[in-house]
């Protein structure tokens, strides 16, 4: 039996143990895990420093280095995420609906765990703790396959989590990490259908496409983020500029960062110079169409691929449109179905944008950076689903459950 098969069997055993664990037992483990993350902070940060150094030596992109790097503050956020999950209501066992048939059968729809969840992700070691917490609270065992760039960090974090689980008298195989960095192992993991119920990829377009195309396990697709902000002709500039700066520059290496700006023709002459002045201070490169370049001499000409690109960098594409309809058409053509925003004081335009833009999250007068499980009150997230089956948007506890029907009778037989 291969190591992957052994991990699969252990995960199946763990999922049945988790199904017998009540909410109090789960919360005890989650709170212990939060404490161990902090008590083991030195070891985790030392391991992360190895990964960051290796990334710098290999010329890793600054945006990806930002995703990889851990700090004391980020570790505290990871621990707080686990505490938040512990504070949330346990979704398992919730009765979604009940009805009594004419023959007296009582049919109930009950929320249950998915079972064993596999997660393949790239250079974001915080995913290790977030994924464990959400899977554990929702009664799922999890097998993690992180990127080779973060292997030292992921091993240290997983060791801390397993230590916390053991300290509470629960089987530590509720969370397992595939430590091999061999790509063939990842390929075999995608075909571990005998043991793994659902596979969730988190990372760039290449990783997600590979998992979707090669997995024999059902996949919940999490998407890349080519997120747009549309500046309507009725926009309040006082709101628009801070929102754009926040969405573009607060953290460039995240999927909910703004990558593309769409501006109504009527406000381009007054708005663009104001915005550009602030973008220059943040060292943001502007790539625009002819109308943008005519107003901003330091903007470079945008190529067609710029409008569809997730930069993960201090680069912003800018497109001028003649109407809100044209803005919506442009966004629906180039977006990744993640997060889109309109800045407007016109209620009809806001409603039109909300109704017609095809994305998991659509905003009015707010930054796309809020597309996040913690910000949505989920405690943490397993990812942002951009598909339409099972789950969409930030995936918290309830999105990691399925349901089953329970039927209670008193001797009925079918005629």
C-alpha cells in the first residue's frame, strides 16, 4: 500500500471519529490549536523564514512572497481565525426542513459533513490552519497538499495542529499533510477517489486548471481574481479614490485585489487626473486604452490580454466606456467570476450592476477586498468558490457540509 493510500485510510477512520464528536469537543480542540500556534510561534516563524529565504533566492515574485511570509501578527490572525470558528454555531445536524407525508412518514433534511476533504494549495501557509479549522468544525477530516515553496512552514504548522489535537484526546489524523514535493504525488492524490470525497484547489489559474482537468475526485473550483471596479457617471469621487487605493494596493498578492478599472466617459477627464496622482504615490503602473493614455501621459497602452490578467502586482488596467451597459459587458467578458464593484450614487445603476454582473460577490460603493470569509463573519474561509454548483463565494462552515434525508416511520410499506 502506498503512503497516499495509508493517509487516505487514516482520514476515513478520522472522519467517523469526528462525526461522533460534539460541538463542545470540537471547540476544545480548536481553542487548543489556537494556543499551540502561538506557543510554537518561534518554530513556525523559523521554518517560514527558511521558505522565504529560498523564495527570494529563486527570484519569487514580490506578490507571491507576500503570500508566503508569516509574521507574529499574521500568526495571531491565524489563531484568531480558529477562535472565531470555535465561536460559530456548529452546522452539523441542523435540520434544514421537515415534512410529514400523507402516509405518516416524517422526512427530514439534515446537514452532514462532506467526509474527507483534500486541499491542494500554493504559497499561503495560513491556509493550513484555516483549512484545518473549518474542516474540523464541520466534521470533516482533511488531507493537505501545500506548495513546495511553503513546505517548511506547512510542516511546522501541521505539527502544531496535530499536537493540539492529541492534547485533547482526539485522533491527530483529522489533519494530515502530504510532505512530498514530487508532482507525481500530487497527480496521484487527485485520483484518490476511494478515500477523498471532495477536492478543493487554492492557488493560481494553472493549479486550478490542472486539478479540474485531472482529478477523478469531485472538485469545488476556487477561482483567480481579475476583479474590476466601475466608476459610474454618478460616482462620488470622495468614495471612489480611497476604495480603489484600498482594493489595489493594500495587499497586491491576494485574489480579491482590484486588477482592472472601468470608467464612464462622462467623468474620465475630471476623475482620472485625481486618481492618477494618488496611484503614482503608491507606485502603481497604469495601462489604459487610447482615451486613458490621452489624459495620462505616463500611462502605457493596454494590450488585449491586460484586461483579462490577474497581475498580483502594482499594475492596473483602465478602460473607458460609454454606458453602464458597456461596463457590464466588458466586465462579464474579462472577469473571473470573483468580485466586482460599482461606485455610484444612482440607485437604478447600482441595482442594474448587482443584477447583471456575473460574479460570486458584487459590491456597491465598497472595496472588493471584503470578499473574505473572516470579513463575512465566517471566522475563516476554505477559499472563494467561483463556480455555481454546491457553493459560491467565500466558503465557510456551511459550505463544507452536504445533507442527507432521514425518514421515520411506524411500519409503513410501499403499496
